[in-house]
């Protein structure tokens, strides 16, 4: 096979996909193997989800897929068809911040803000799994998220505060 024909056969034709993002159906035309992170940021202008390591190790790209924590850099657009995707842009409801967002603000649990969206969505996923997590469970769960500014004490205080807020509201 010649070099030119090999390049032509490796070209993937973009396809149309309908995704359920933040409660809304969104159409996108893209290559099937493209990462969810790229589609969110570049095609749908949902830039709260950040590119960090590109390997699913830092948590900057965390989104919720069917309520479960997922790394958008490791998922392809094909893998999330028919699933509910929640990004930081869709977390607040009816003009009200989610309790985790409120707690992060109250505790000033961010410095540069790069990791904040992933931290918040990871904490939301934790509360879906464990509504009353112990301190050890919080620390273990959040180990998948890296803060480049090392704001961990404030982040942990924010998550504890959010847990308390959620307990009081239920």
C-alpha cells in the first residue's frame, strides 16, 4: 500500500452525534474517536472542564456521566452517547449554586481555579456514592484530583462544609 492510500484509509469521516449535556440535547459533528473533553471545550464552548494531564490522573477534566465521576480526557464521544453528562456549567440549578459550589466559595477553596471544577464535580460524585462520608473517605476519594496550588486544606474544609449543608437540607 502506498503512503498516500494509507493516509486516505486512516482518515475518519466526521459523524453527527446527539449528546445529553447538562439536561439539554446537543448536536455535534465530529470524528468518532475524539475525546469528550475536546468536544466539550472546542465544539460546545463548555470550557469549565479543563485539560490537565490527558491521562485521567489529575482530575481537571472531571465530569459526571450518569452521576458517576468520569475523566473527559479518557472518554470518546462515542462512549457517552445515550448517557447523561453533567459539567460544571450545568451544576447550578434555577439560579442557585449547588451546596458544594457554595461551600467552595465560603471556604475560598481555590487559588488559581484550574482544578476547581473537577474538585467540585468529584465531591458531588462522592456525595452521590456516600451521602455522609468520613474524613478518611473524603481524602481517599479526592486523591484522584490534583491541585497545583496545594490548596488541599481549604478544599477539604469546603467538602466537609458541603457534607454538613447537604445533611441539614435532607
